[in-house]
C-alpha cells in the first residue's frame, strides 16, 4: 500500500512530461496557463488509471 502514492506521483510526472512534450510541439498557440492545466490533468488521470485500473488488469491477466 505504501508504494501506491509513490507510483501515483511517478506516473503523474512521466505521463504529464510526455503529454507536455507532444502538446508543446503540436499544440499551436495554447496559452501557458491552459498548457500546464492540461498537462497536469492528463498526467493525473493517467496516473490514477495506472495505479488502479491497469494494475487490476495486469493481476487478472497473471491469474489466467
């Protein structure tokens, strides 16, 4: 259970970083406030999915 907050933070940073790079190069004329809010929201949602949804999917696949 202790690794979930660390996993969440790490996934937030990784997913947010890569989405930010993509958005920076392909997002034309986005104001910086909107840019950072989109990066944070996408990173946070993907981190939640990584910790809770994808983890359960991996465990279910290993059982079969």
